[in-house]
C-alpha cells in the first residue's frame, strides 16, 4: 500500500500548489484581421477557460501549473492549440488568428449548368416537393424540369430536350447508376412520361451542360435522381385517381425499411367521358410493381435496393394524309424492368466509398398496320467510386465503370432479326481545389472504351466558380462529351463511332433568402452526329457525318418571399441551333429546338382553405418542319405552343390530399408539325395533316390517403 | 494475488466513486447553469455555451454539458438575430456528441426533436412535409424512452397544437398532452434541490399550450 500512499501525498501536494494562480490573457482575430468574439479559449483537460469578448480579447485565471495546452476553438473555424508554461504569474499570449473552415455554407459552389433540388443543401433551385406540385408536370419528374432554364417543351414527345439537343442526349441516372429506357414506350405523337415516381427521390441534380466527369454517354445533359434514405415510419399510402390507382406499404424501423408499391392505370374510363381527338382502339393501360429497401450497415454505411417491373400498352388508328379511312392501326405492348443495388459509406479517415450495379431491360412488341416488330434492349451498369478529402481545400473522386449493352430487333412474321452487343469501360477522376472560400476550381478527366465501336476516347472537363459578392457567384465550365449513337442506328451499322460535343458555359447566380436569379450563356458544338439516306423509318447508309452547334442564353428568376404565401418562378431560354443530322443534308434548325422558350410557375398557399393553388404557363415560338411543297429543308415553322395549366391541392387532414389539375385551360390549338403524304396527289401537291394534341385538355383528379399505424402514435393514445 | 485483487477492486471503487460524484464537475456545472439563467444577449449566450463545452471536453463521460450547450445554441437561434440554420446545425452536431455518450436518452431525444422543430420553423412551406413527421416521431420516441419526461410530452403537445391549428381541428389532443406535461413538471419539481443538474426547462411551454385550452 505504500506506493499508493505516497502517490496520494504527492497529489495533495500538487493540489496545494494551486493557490499560485496564473492569469492568462490575449486576443483572437479572424482571417481578415478583425476581432473574433465567442472563441472558446481553455486549458485542455480542465474546466478553466473563457470566451473572447466583442473586441476578441480573453482573460482567465487558472490554478494549473507547468506546461499545458491552450485550446482556441469555435464552431466553423479550425481549432488551434498552443503550448503554454504556467508559472503563477500573468501570461500574455501572442495574438492568434483563427481560420474559417471551408464548408458548404461559407464556400462557393460551382453553379454553371447545374440545377439542384434537395432538402439538405442550401444552393438549390427546386425542392423535391416543387416537382410534385408543378401543375403542368402532372406528377412527372421531367414535366417539372421542363419549366427550368435550358429546356424546351416538345408537347407531342414529353421527353426532356436540352439546349438544342435531342431527347437521347439526356442521360438519366438513379443513385449514380444509368437507367436504360427511362421513358415509357409510346406510339409516335403520343407524349410519354418518366417511368419513375417522384416520391422515390429525396433530391435531383439536373445539369444542362458542363457537368462532372462522373457522367458519361450524354451529349447535352445529365439528370441524376437520388433515392430516399431510410423511411421514417410504417405506413400505407392509397391513391385513387381519375386514371387509375395504387397502394404503397412501408415497413420501417431504425435499421431498415421496405416499401412495396403497386399501381394500375387505364385511360379507358377517362376517355369514355372526355372526348378525344386521337382515334383510340384501346386507350393506354398499364400496371407496375416496385420495391425499395434501405438498410443501415455497420458504422454508418447504407445499402439500398430498388426493383421495378411494369407492363402496358395502347392501340390507336393513325390517319394518313390523303387517305379517307381510319388509316393505320398501331399497337404498342411494353414490358420493362429496372433493378439496382448500391452501397455507400463515409469513413472518418476522409474516405467515402460507393459501389453499385443496375440492370435495365425493355421489351417492345409493336405492330404497324400488320408489320410486327419486336425490340429488346438490355443495359447493365456497374460502378465503383472512391472519394477522399485531403483537407477542406482539396478533394478527389475516382471511379471505374463497366457497361454491357445488348439490343435486338426482329420482324417476327418474316423471322428476320438483327442485333448487337457492346462492352464499355470507363475510368474517371475529378479534383476539387478550394483555393479560397471565394474561388474553387474543378478539373476532371474521363476515359472511355467501347469494344463494338473499337474506339478509345478521353473527355477533359473543367469548371471554376468565383464569388464576386456576398450573394453572387460567377462560374465557368467547359468540357468534351462523347455519346455512342442510339441503339436503333448502331444495330444497322456496328462500326458507328461516338458522337461528340463540346460545351462552354458562363453562369451568374445570385441567391438571397428566398430569391434566386440565374443567368447563363452557352455555346455547344456538335460533331460526328448520325446521318443517313432515306427517312427515319428506313435509314440507309448510316454514318457519323453530321455536325452543328447550339448557342444561346437563359434567365431564371424565383421569388418565394416578396408575396405572402406565394412562390413563383419565371424562365426564359433562347436557343439558336443548327445541325446536319439524320436525312438532312445541310445544317438546319432541328424540329425539337424552338428558339424562344418561356415558362411561368406560380404557387399560392391559402391557409384558411388549407389549399395550394398552382398555375403554370409555357410558351415556345413553334417547331420547324419540312414542307415538301416548298424548296429546302426545315423550311417551315408551326404556330406557337402555349399551355396554361392550373391545379388545386387541398389538405383537409394531415393524412389526406385531394389534388385536381387541368392542362391547357384555354384550349389553345397546339400543332407540333405536319405529316405529309409519301407521294404528291394529282395536282402535284403533297397532302398534309397536322400533328396535334390527343385532346384539347387533360383533367386529373386524385385522392391520396395515408394510413399510419405508427407505434409512437399508439403510445401517445395510451397516455 | 489476493492483495493485487483487493487493491484493484479498491482502486476501481475509488475511481467509480470519483466519477459518480465529482465535486469539481458538479460545481462547474452549477456555475454554468446559474449563468444560463441570466443570459441577456448573444455574447453572454456564447460565453455560457463555451463554458459547457469546456466541461464536456474535459469530462468526456458526461452527456449533460453537451446537452446544455446544444440547448443554449437552439435557444439562441430562436431568440437572437443569427443564421438560424447554421445554429441549429451546430446544435445538432453537439447533440450527436451527447448521443454517443448516452444513447437512447429521452432528454437528448427531446432536444433533437426541438432542433428539428426549429429547422422546420425556418421554412415551413418547403420543409413541413419532411420535417413535421420527423419531429413528431422524435418526440414520440422520447416519450417511449421515458414516460415521466415532462419535456417530451410538452413538446409533443406543441407539435399537436400546431398541427391542429393548421388543419383546423380541435385542440383536445394537445390539451391532454399539456395537462399530462404539467403534472409531470409538478412531480419533477418535487425532486429539484440545489444539487439538481438535469434539465428542468419546458414548464412555460406546457403552460402556454394549456393556456389556449379554455
């Protein structure tokens, strides 16, 4: 026991020395040499310390002696430690400068080309909820993005068209993994929708150019959708709509959650009530089943599974110009599956890892007036990324990707088939350099390889952002982008190489509480576009010979603050685009790139009605088309496109939403082009028919009811 | 061997006793809790927060100093002209440190819910759908962890009151919860003496909800 005893004596002796108090004082400044108040200054491992005052000064007394560590700490700043020798006298610490840590709140972000929707981040343009409540979108993700800068509405197509690019130039990703055939299969002139429900996603990242080296195989745009993390509670969601219905059931606890959803839709009853301009033999119908599961793994990892399968179809008569009867009967039957799994984890060491695989499978059975065609497309995408933060100044993301793409199309009656299979590999690296809080530089490189095209390529990309004022940021982005031609062309010519584009973007973003102003100018060059002889139904000698450009600017203004309970945004996009592509021999303005595009969205919440009222208005100056009765290509333009949509969402109870919407309230007669007869009539004229809308208006009514058997809610009732 | 065992157990007993009853810790906490009651401005608030953080950093086995630091950070966001989101985020950061020391603690859970409520109040239009069920769920969990916690019941009463007002429903549920909260506060007050360090806030909020029930 003796050593313990002497230890106790020693301990008491040290304690007794304590009356010799040391007085510490000093001053703390920030990076701009201004006094920094509120800094916690203390001796490590003790309770002794003080906060700096308005003048940045601190002063405290301590009974500790000898060598000690003096800590300077403040949230958002890098802590500093100073070794001090306490001797019972006054000790003046030399003035110290604390540097602010770079984080998302105080550091510039690159905004060129990018539009982010998220609840988590600050620099966002749209929130996930905004997508569901945009009237013209009718709950379609892409429908909501059509109100954003850089996009054009092509009303008889429904897909996303970005800055003079066609719909295939937009790459769609879920949790970073590619989605094949993201849009439903449709017959020509019947607009399609995205297959995925907006409720699946917690955030979206939509880029209209100059995007990260992480995304490839997209010439114009990347749309990245991020699925929700763990569901919060057990619940059932029932929806009853004018076009169908569905049910989703969610089981959740703190570690894992599972949602199973089933939907049925059929437009037949709706079309029975509302007169249609299209000659339907069988209205569009379909059903889908979807499973989403999330599991927390050890120490902060998250593992997700998403699987979806759906089938549907439609049958309609398409009148032919110059022919008196109902025309050609077209039938579409589609089955589609998408499944993916991914895992991500952030380590405290600064590493974060991601791995995932997705598989898309699409099968179309088409019948064009007796000609039976079967198309099968399969896409597998595997991806790994590893990110590392060297410091808050430098971060890197590296990745490797593998794609397998199989495609076949067959004339079933004639027993003729053609197909191709391709393996592609990619490596990418991207470096973010935060030179100061005001200046960030991102440089990336993407290398690709395709076995079928027998081609290797490199895509350098770079962007930078400079904060020019407290709320304003200027960004510049440039890069090269490669994309292999559409499957329908590759199957005709396996030697087709990549199409290519180059982007240059200048962006100005101003964001202040509730207000966003964004202006962007761009220039895009196109090379090696697909060209052929003949017509798109029967292309001959397909080759990489087309080229072109798109240039223009867009402005966006959103204000959620000035008017009470009102949120509105206004977008104008100007695109000047010409390209030689498909059957066109010269450079023409494509039929999906209207010059002037304008959209306005207004949402107003009326508290005493418990309702949100929505309005959206889209306008473009018309689409080009070729009139064979006149000389030249793309020699004519349709009238303007206009669509005024209104919606009303009513929330009588927390778990009940009644939503009604109507598109094209004014009944504006939108024409998207003209179909011309193959041969001239007796007078030598090509007869034509306008390609219009399926009906002047579309009405939607839905009731959404949530049943929650929350364990906690039950607990409450027991109180 | 026996002697070593005896010595070890003695040492352990001593150490355990020291941590359960550390006078320096207790007096430091009491000093900050006293100072907490006199906060008039942001500077004073930061100074008391820093005091609690100092105790937390020196006494890494106690969740309470982090809890108070986070509580004051949250109150500061409501009371003073600051970047509210940043303050709430920092409060949440402090709470996750407290959570690591004492997982599944009802008081910690209530305060987390309170922070979520604060984030919700910054932008109810766009955050409501996501955060109001989360706040409800968090308060529900806090009640489940300790039915005697008056703050858990009171905060839930506040949420229920807000929901009832928004949807134009009757205040019965909120009023019932507030009454239960007030009873629990009475029970808690009987336990409070000069050495009581645990949280005691929330009675005023319970009274406010109950006040609207006549």
